C-alpha cells in the first residue's frame, strides 16, 4: 500500500530538515496493522524509519494522541527501556494533513498467535517470561524522575477509565447492546481501590511487542493509550490472553500450555507479583470485565469509523462485528465479580 494521500514531496522536505542524517530518495509504505494510528515504513537512502500519524478526518477529542505517545517514548528511551528511538515530532498538521512523529525502525517482529508456533517450548517460555518481566520493569519506573509526573491525572485510574470509555462508547454508539448498558451501570459502582500509581502502557499484549529471531524481546510499541494509572490495568489486560479461546490469535485458553512451554495464568500471576510487588491473586474477574468493556468501546470506535468511511485497517469492517461478543464476555466476568 502507498502513503494514502500524503504529499510525499512536502514530507521529504520536512524529514530532511528535522530528522538528523535523513537523506532521500525514500519510499513510504503503510503497515497493514495499526488501525488506530496509521503507521508507515519509510525506506530511505539513509536508512529505515517508522512514521505514525493521526488518522485523517473527524476524530473523537481524546483519541489518537500521537504527540503524547512521542513524549512517552522520548522519556523511556534514555532509561534503556525497550522502545524504538524517537527521532522527531511534527505538530503541524499542514505538512501531511495530520500531526505525526518519526522513530527508528526497531528490529524484530510481532507475533499475533499466542501459541508462538515458530518457536520451541524453551524459547516460548523465555519469550513469555520477558513479556512479564518487561511489564514489571515498566511499572517500576519512577514517573516523576522520568519527567512524566504530569502524564496522567490524580485519583483512581479505573474510575477515570470507566468514565472515559463510557463516554467514547456513547460518542460512537450505533446499536443498543443490553450488556454494555449493564456494564455502564455496574463498573463505576464497584471500582477497586488503587494501591499504587505507575506508567501504564494501556494496550500491552503479545502483538504490541517485537521479538528478534531467537526470541529476544527488542521493543514495546503502540503507546497511544499510555498514561499514569493502576498497574493492574496493564497486567489484567495481558492476562486476558489466558482467558480467551485459542483461535490463532493471542488467546491461549484450551491449549496444553505446559507442553508448549507457555506459563499458566497462575505462573504469570506469581512472576509478575514477585517482580513488581503488586498483588494480583484472586482479583482478576472485575479487571477482566473492565478490560473487555474497554475493548468493546475501542472496537465500537472502529465500527463507527467504518460507517463514516475513515477506518484505516484493511480488516476494520470484520473487526467491528466483534462488539456484541466482547460485551457479552465482559458481562460474564462482571457476574463472576458479583454483578
């Protein structure tokens, strides 16, 4: 795919002026994934880069914050946390039609299939251990010392997030879903207490990290939803992978995990709790309900963009059909949490 309607001549002038060492000619090709913020590989005479921009067209007010994303990776990169090197931010939407930033092209690739069929059991175990340890390390970063003390609002993270995703769901609502209505009533009334505040990724899952060919984690990507908040938001979102059915995606439920070398849910709970100091055991049902509710809200936003004709991802229309299923699954966990 090409760069959509991006004026590549204007972009080239900006890159030469703002990205150190950049030199053309260059080619711009859109990655097939990344339906939220369109992402491109920039292949130039001087090397390879990645460009992420806001979508074109009308957007929800708080969505697609690529400038926040750039600020965060610029704070994490000097701490040797595995993120691509940030190179330049363009806050002028006139250059290509939306604000964007450029970073290095990180080595490695993402793996959407949680079973990791390309690897042997010992390597799979090491990859999942790195996935958990890297999340623990993120949650151990001192936000104030990293210059991120104002990156999120004070107060209970989940209270804010339930309000945010309720509002974003309402802004993009297209159908009446009874389970979503029940969740909108249940979740704010049952928010757990927050014991600690950390930098949270907001979308931490196996296909938002890159591994090289020998299974070494090289980078965490897609920081659009990052903020300061409850570390259990990230951990429980990742842990949903163990509760979702194995269907060629991230889900692992139903697989023989010991035979595959993949840790069990109990294993990752113990490893994360020990490394991070955040207690997890026995608390996941409410968090699973919230995360599936949030995911339903995200996918509902994609569905609305499909209807409006502004969706970027090639599979967005198919993805949009998942909203009722996600809402039903969220309500099942809410019932297990006492609803």
